[in-house]
């Protein structure tokens, strides 16, 4: 809890190598940091109407590097505080392939009541070895999530999949009309990447690109 960030980081990584007692201390500190940072994470300004993106605490970084950190972070996915759950999912995302062993927990978190938990869980699922059946179903469902950040991470998570469901291409096709321009890009990118296993994705993408780019020079001053 030192004021100096470097001191906090060094202490956290020292705990990460201190065995079970160190991991327990990191879990407690993650809870403390999450609850303390909630006012900042939910603050809104004229330039940032959605609030600040919660910054991962040093405990989350340390857990991501610790032997046994996967199980500890996974248990925090059931915490009563939304920001603790979000930071735990973020830590698992930083573990990459190591989080594959708790992918079922991440699938459940991708349906969390809070959008930031869903967003982080989807980011973590996008980094596991391969999306299983339940994960693929959940990620596909999240393409239609009410929050644009959740939709975006769902599309990103589909970039590396080698399989699709009966609804994946249709969901991505709907996302091509998303209000958010970045989401439209990631939907197009996901369609391009799933085309080898879902040929219909290629036709959806070509129809979309042809419609939007057939004549980039046409405007209200030069229509013909």
C-alpha cells in the first residue's frame, strides 16, 4: 500500500513468489485496491461520458505471474464486488494460455451482471488455447450484448477460433451495422478470419464491403 508505485510493484511480485501465504495476501490486496478505486473507475467527465477504464492493480499483475495464481484469480470471479471480479478476469486474461484450465469460469463471468466483468472475461477467453463449445456459444451470444465494449471483445475473441456455431456468422453480420465504428471494423475482421471454416462469412463480408466502398469518390457535391 506504499505511495510509490515501484515499491508497490516490487512488494506484489515478492508476494507472488512467497507461496500460498503470499497468494492469499495478494487476493486480499486486490480486493482492497478494487474497492478503493471504484470512485475513480466510475467517475465521468465531459470528455469521458462513460467513465474511466479501471486500471489493473499491482496485485492483479502479480497474480498473473505467480505459480498458483490462476486458481486464486478464478476464485475471485465469484466476489461480491463487481470491480474485484473485473480485475480477477483481467488477471486471467494476462495469463494467456494458462487461463485455459479455468475457461469454464470465464464463460460464466462472460454473463456477469456488470459489463466490465463481461468485457474482461471475453478478453481472457480470446487468449485461451481454443474456445470450447460452451465458450463459443457464450462469445457468440455476446456479439449482441447491450454494451458496445462487450460486443467488441466478443468479436475480437472470435478472431482466432477454428470453429463457429450456427449463429456466429449471423451475429457478426448484424454487428456490421453497429453504431460504433470500431465494432464494425472488428466484426469485419472476425468474418474474414472465420471464412476458412465458414464460407458464408466471406459472402457476407464481400456484400458489406462492396456496398460501403463501391465508389469512395461519390459525395453530395459529385453524385454521378
